[in-house]
C-alpha cells in the first residue's frame, strides 16, 4: 500500500502520530516534496502508483484522476471538496472523504482575529512602530455593530457566537436552514441581499460551487453600508477581488481581510499589498490543534476506506 500525503502542514511533521499510524498499517508514505500545494503536473507524477492520498489544497481534476489507475481513496485534509472532481471520482470508483469540523474552531478564531486586525489596522500600526514610527489610525470598534454571516455551518456558527459575545448584533443566512432554525441560534435571519445590506462586517463561510462563485460581487458589495469590513476565510472565488479592490479605492469599505484567494499563491490578486487589506496565506487551519484533528480524521478515513471498514465521513 502506497500513500501520498500532500498537505504542507502535515508534510512538515513526518513523525506526527497520524503519519506513524500510516506506516504502522504497512503503508509506504510519500510526502509532498515541494512545501506548497502541488501543480497538476507535480500531482500527476506523484499519483501514478499510489493507492490513496491524504489531500491538501491540490486540484484533483478528471484528468488527474484518470491518470492514476491505482488510486482508490482521496481523503481530504479538511472539510472542503471543491478541489476534487466528485463526479470523475465516482465514475472511476475512487472514494472521497473529508474531515468536517476538524478545523472549524481554528478558522473561526482566525476570522475574529482578522475582523479586529482590519477594524483597528493592527498590521499597519505594527509595521510602522517596527520602522520607528508612532502613527495614529482611524480604527473602529466592533461592539455595537452588525455582523453578517453568510453560511451557518460549524465555522459560521462559532463566529456568530464569538461576535455576540463582543456585543455585535448578528444577522445571517444559510440556504440549508429555515428562519426559525436561524433565530434559534440567536441570529437575525434574512436573504443574502438583506444580510449584505445590514452588515457593518460581512464574513463568508460557504463552499465554492458554480452557484457561489463571486457570491460577493460588485452589486452585493454595493449593498454593504459605507465603511463596512469584508472577511473571507472560506474559499477563494467567493469574493470578486477586482470588485473589492474598486470598492476600497473609492472609499466604500473600511477594509478587507482575505485568507483564501481566487489564485493561490495570490501574486495576481489586486488586494494583496493594498493599505486597507490584511492578507494571510490560507492559514485558517494552521493551528497545532487543528492540524492534529485533521491529520487524525483524514488518516482514519483513508485507512477505513482502504480496509473496507465503515467511514462516517465518506462523500463519494
């Protein structure tokens, strides 16, 4: 049994308990040698003769899957499956699993941290002081403002609870939930456009699909109250980065925080480097605790599927 491990945070920890478990199960483990998400060409070469993969942020297209004749399992190191062609996997008889909830706390905490970072311009102030300056900035308080949460899964709900603890009024929407369910969470329900129109701070927590690509486009950015903050720690592509840049340039937004980009690494993103943008390197899941949970769950899913045992987190 040969297993490829591609997540960068796990590849840096070859002696982690989850990696030892793979070896103890008799697996020959191949670790991502590049220290970043793999390109299609790199992934194709490494997948040629493996039985399963613990998959990070690489793209598993129909072509990649078709060129991996021994591949039986793709076990996502995280909850999102938008980078896996699920129909192609199903057609090829490749099982796909994910690790729901494993990184929800870490992503939620980063989301709240980015809200503060933008509201108070913390990175700019830190850089200025380190450079010998002593600036003043036009920060804003979060307490008393309205938070809009798009997507009320495990991460969105944790962000909502934290914001309520800060004294924010939380509004939200989720197509999988009715108004009563949302109200039971202590959240004011509304349509997507309604939530945008109310949100002094808007945070995205939905998967990337054809239906959600550029969910926050120029029109919806225009619905936000003037001086709003936008945070995207979910998936690149949910936020129209060009539209967000234009909204910053004309002064409609107080700021934007981004942890996921339309293209990664985001050399082409107009947001990176903007003085009112806080940019982090898709690091929502990069805490010691989340890495352990994702590693344990993804390896258990992989071994269960390869060994013919039940797997609670099978997607395909």
